C-alpha cells in the first residue's frame, strides 16, 4: 500500500482546502478513498446516529501535479482510510500561500497521513517545511462493501435548489422553533420548507426553480405537476448540509423520494457532492 | 407574488387588523429592544401598535410603532389586543436572516382576524414567500404604573451614547443601581455597590451629553440592576434617552429610536424602586 501526492498550483491548493473545509463541516469523521483516478470522501452514518450519508468525488488530476498510489492489491487497487475530517482541514489551514504541499501515507509508530507544507518566507529565498501527521485507520478490504457509492433511488420529484444562502437562513430560524422539518416539492418548480408546532406553522415557498429532465421511463412521468412529494427530516441534518456550503455550486439538485429520503446532488466546480438525509420514522 | 396578493385581498375584509411594511426591520429592531421575556401583549389602535413585556411585576417595557411607520395600517375596531410568543414572532420576522444584506429588503404583511385566531405573517424577499401562522392567546392584564407627568419630580434628557458607556461599565456584581438627581452637585449620579467596592459616576449638569436637566428636589432611588439590564438593548439602538422619576421614586426610561427610514419610534421602560434608601 503506497500513496504520495503533490500540489504545486496555488489555485488547486485553495480548491482542495475548500473541499476539505466543507467535508469537515459535513462529517466529523469520514472515509477517504484513494484510487488511481479519484479521491472520495465518504460518510455512511449508522441509522442510530441519523443515517446521513455523503459521497464526495474529485478527479485527482484536477488537483495534484504528482500522484502515485498502489492499492491493497492489483485487482483491488484502492486504499480506504478513516480520519477525523477536521484534522485534514486544520493541516491545510497552514498551507495558505504555500509553495507546495505533499501528502503521503506513512507509518510513524501508527499509520498516518503526513501532510507537509512548504512555506515561502517573504523576506528571503529560504523556505520552511511544516509537517502534520494525521492519525488514520486503514479500513480492511472486507469492510469496503459498506462504503460503496450510494445508489440514487428513483425519485418522485427532482428539482433545482434555490440560493443555498437563503435556504440556510430560513432553516436556521426554523431550527429555533422545531426539530423536524418537512421538505416538499413538485414538478412545477415549487419547493416548500415547512415546520409545524403547537404554537406556530411556518412555510417558506420557493417557486420557478425548474425541474431537471428525467429519464423517460421514470415514475414521475405520470405525476401531476402540482402534486407535492414530501419528506419529514431532522432539521439539524439539513442545516449541517447547508452550513457546509461555502461556495455557490454550479449545479444543485434536490431529489425527493416520498417519505423515504431526500438526496442533494451538488456540483462545485469539478467536485461532485451527494448528500442523503433519511426520512424520520 | 400576484397569487399571494390576490388571495390576501380577498381575505382582507375578514381581518380586523392589517399592517404592511416594506422593511420588516422597522418592526423587528424595535421589538428586539424589549425582548427580555418570552411573551408580549400587543395593543393596536388607529395610532399604531404598542407591544408590552413585563417581568416580576416590577418592570414593564413598551414599544410603540406609530401607524405612520407602516405603509398600510388598517384597523376595523376601536382596539385590538392579543398575547403572543415574542421569541417566535421575532424568529419569524427575521426568517430571511437577522443581519441586513445590502440591497435586499424583506417586506411584511401582518393580518389578524380577532380573538382565538392566529396572527398571520406574510414575508417576502426576492420572490421567496414565507407564511407564518402564530397562535395567539387572550391578553393578560398588564401593570398600570400610573406614571403621570404631573407627578414627575425630575427629568433628564441625554444623548444615549453618554449612558451607553456608563451601562457597559456598570459593576454587575452590584444588586442595585442607585440614581441620584439633585439641583446641586453631584446633579446626576449613578452608583453601584459591588464586591470590589462602590462606584459613582457623575454627570455635570452642563455636560454636552445632557440636553435637558429639570430637577425639583433631590431624589436618591435604588433599582434592581437585573431589572434594568434588559433596557440596555433599547439603549444600544437609541439616539436619545429621557430619564424621569416621579414622587414615588418610580423610574421611566424613554428611548428614542430612529429606524432605517429615519422615522422615530419609542421604547419605554418603567421600573419600580427597590427599597427605601437608609437615611445617611
């Protein structure tokens, strides 16, 4: 098992930092999957702890100038690591304006992801190296099956999301009032966020959002455009997802499977993020 | 939002109170200044809206929003009163965010049908509409402090910045704030008696911060600091404050607040004195 990679371009470095900051906001611990082409940040929560799952994918060649890896075996050419997401984002914080950044899989008494940052000192031509050893757990081959790319269920309604900033401030206020939220949408470009308690009902209506075209044999074809598909979810999970979004996505879609799950599908430049929040039972 | 407007117009007749604002912050800011208890009583008359919050039967805060502040203010009865959860009302009013984003305003339309009905709020920002239905209760009797201007003994009007500084430096380990007003030195004195000793802060009568100083007789009164503390919310927003005491030692603090459109609103705090000051 081997992994070493290098970033020299400042834009790529900032991009990678943004991604890791987002992951740190979305998941406390996550799995990093390294394969020859791609990096994935994976979260697959147990149902008891909320059942949220996340699949974030980026092409290694868009970030790294050098990338070498050797998986557990030739036919299973991948590495799965578990790490505390904040450790990675904290390590990258020192890498702002760095000349170069290297990431390496090491074994220093315990297995580590070693991040070394080469800093350029403004006053002289000399440089400093800052090294972070992030403790990791290597996930054995037999557990990989729990960490597969989640299949996207056939959704009842698929809709483009409104400005995430507006959504976030609305959900933030709603969280003060209720623990549960209903997210509902139809094929007429309308999405509602609703809370209901003994004291108050609040509904925020978004409209003219547009619906992505669906594959022809999809269930939704027979759906009345005004019909709402709804899911009751834990409001904190939704807020956590929204709070993690620092950059405006190039594409943001919400897929609703009635009373089962809501699936957010975001494209942030060349990084894709999928986030699943299950329905409350 | 043509659909919403149309529906609202159809239903307009059934409401005894309809009020609209182009900028919801002109209401929410003033309400925040009296938000030290969960519940508030609302009184509407043709002059506008008064919202009252009380604590411990010792302190009362009133926020006045005159009818002119609203773009539309329709009332079909002599007066309309109800009790509401202020915390929830404020969360709803600031649903699109608490801090203002330049160039965007949240518009509000507020409707009330009468006893037993919820307060309806329609908020709109950038084409997104939020509808809130907040349950109301029958109003409880509010305290009458019987604070009558003919009984006012002493009155000082000063610029809020002068008091802001003083309040931010008050020794909070003191139980009370003692206010001394006298025609001679020290004129206007704020005192605290805390763990680390006593502190006195004097304002000379001719200070630039003091706009008016009327003193009929020397008064020394103590007020529970914990009861006065919430008034700093109003103080922070205000430009001027009028401090008055009556012959019983009751305190009235009137804050003049200028909203984002330059209109004036008032927030008033009444507080009863803590105890008789021992003769010295």
